[in-house]
C-alpha cells in the first residue's frame, strides 16, 4: 500500500465504490466534526451569560484568574481572541516565501509572535497556506524521484525544500507550526519508501540537536512551557495555571460529561483559550469520556478514508499527497490532545476541524477537497 509495501491498485476493484464511500465518509466526518465544534464553541463563548447568572445573586462578587477578571460592577476584561477567516493566495514558490517573510516582518499576534497578517480587515496566516504548498511541493518532488529515494541526496533535497518554511515559521516564532512541517516531511518520506537507514540517522541527529534548539532557538516563554510541562504544580497561579485548569476540566467531565453549556471551568472562564488550543478540555468536560472517544473514532474514520484514497491512487503523487494530509492531521491530533491532558508541552497547535479559526479550517477543507478530486479522477480513468 505504499512504496515500502508495493503500492498497486487492484484491477478488479469495483469502479465507483471508492469514490462515493470516500465522499460520504469524509463529508460525514466533516459534518459531525463541525457540529460539536459549533456547539462546543457556543458553550465556550457563553461564559458571560453564565457569570451573569451568578451576578444576579451576588452583584458584588468578583471572579479573577491570571487571564480573566470579572467585575460585576460593570467592568469586564478578557484575554483577546484572534481568528483568521481568510487565506492568502500565491502564484509560485518565490511569491510564497516572500509572503512568509512579510508575515515575519509585519505580522501581528500574541505574546510577541508575528503570526497573523491583516488585509482589509481580514486576518490570515501564511503558515497555514504554507502547509498546503509544502504538501504539494513535497509530493511533486518525491514522486519525480520515485524509486531513487534510497539516496541520501534525495532525502536531503526534500529536507531543503521544507527548510525555508520551517525557518520563517520559527522566526515568528511559532514552534507548534514548525513541528507540523517536520511531521509532514517525516510522514511523506516514510510513505515514499525512503531508506529507513538514512531516516534513522537523520532522526538521531534531530534528537541530538534538541539541547541546542532548546538553548539557542526557543524563546524564554517557550522554555518556560517545557519547565511547566515537567512540573505544572510548581506555579499553579502562573505558568502552570492553564494546564492545571485543563486537567481539572477533563477530570470533572467523568464518563458522560456535564452536558453542553453546563461546564463550570469553561462557563466561568477559568479555562483560557478554550475555543482554540484547549477546546478538547472543554469537550472532555461537557461530553465526558464517551464524547472524547467518539471524537477519536471520527478522526480514525477520517484518517482511514484519507489513507485509503491515497493507497488506491494510480500515481505516486496521489499517494504522497494523501500521506501528507494524514501525517498532518494525526500529528496535530496527538499533540493537541497530549498537551491538554499534560503528557506533552503546551504548543499552539489547533485540534483539526474543532478548534476555532477560519484559516486552519479552510486549509484542511482545501486539502481534503483536492484529495477527493484526485480520487474521483482515478475512478474516471478506471471507467
């Protein structure tokens, strides 16, 4: 099913079956995935009304956290939220890298990170556009060298192709997105049949470089996140507050959850960035263990259909393109859930199709639409 396991399309595969099952499975995953998204986001943004209910009983009460201050005398101060409903376009690779440079130079964001570019009132991230183009460029490069990827030169060529995007994203700085690029590269190299020996050597070099990256590339707040990951209880009202509140939210959800809009950590705004990076904590509190498992099953079904469409492609480009999509979705799912439950350091990686944000949603939608089109073209050839 890939270069390592003889990727060949079975000639007797019924024409039309894959096309409609793929479309229905992906559409169902998108539809169901977005429905909890809208309801959970509505619950997360309903904190003001929840607090208002308490205010009716205790007009003199105040609720304060390191991120939010509610004063029922009339003053409400909230942590700013950012969304990106638009995605920039580019005509070639040179324009794309110029756009990434513009993002670093004039971008706006949170905590000193230049991640967002505002254009006529709309905000978008070039790094999201970079994910699409990186997958396309890598698929084209690796497919053009199909059967020659035992060479270290070909593998390093793929690394150099991703290098400029990775450097520009790190310069913003945006550690989470830079890790996504690395995951896309690793997944596509593996599925292309690249030499496991050379991949192992490169992986060892990456692990050996971690202390240097930590010392010289990470910003002070990123280093603090790593320290907090190791011991969040050391500063429960400061750097460890967000992670501890997330764990409290998930733990209080129990088996079946508290019900949509009934979460206390989210309703009283104790949980920061609950509509974006930490939306899974809100989901776990309100839908419980059963709801979280349902989300995992939906992601599993989506990944299976993406990989199935990739495996059945008649050319290496389709196989590699689907592999890049699957690698990105799987990595973001694992890292987002991992940081929310405390088994990974906190990074700014959204949960696909569920976290609030127009640019990320548009990116995944475009990638899946292209994959469905490639699968449909394959079916037309079979007919």
